[in-house]
C-alpha cells in the first residue's frame, strides 16, 4: 500500500507543476483562477498523502485550514471577476 501512496504523490506533484504553468501562462484571468483553485486542491492532496506516508494524524487540521482558505480565495476571486470588487460598499 505504501508504494501506491508514493506513486499517487508523484502523480499529484506532476499535476501541481502543470497547474503552476497554467497559473503563470493562462490566457485569461478565469483560467488562472481555476488553476489557483486546483492548486489548492493539489496542496491538500499532497499534505493528505504525506500524512498517510508518515502515518500521523497531526496534519488533519492543516488540511482543513488549507481547504477553507482555498474556498474563500476562490469565492473572492469569482466575486471580483463578476462585479469588479470584493466588498460591497453600498448597503442595499
């Protein structure tokens, strides 16, 4: 089973490298936002796989925190792309 974890870690690391390329070279801002969200998912996967390899549960809080921050960042970018601002100054 440990060999499967190492292979999965290598595959996720290669996809992470491809996502970094898409983040830098993306033709549109929307492509960069999707790449950034996917990088967050890849980071969570890498930490989870490392937690399985090391056989510890100490990284579960880190995984939860990274997931929450990735979601908030993606929601903020999506709102910025839609409206041009993140925080509404007009109370309606």
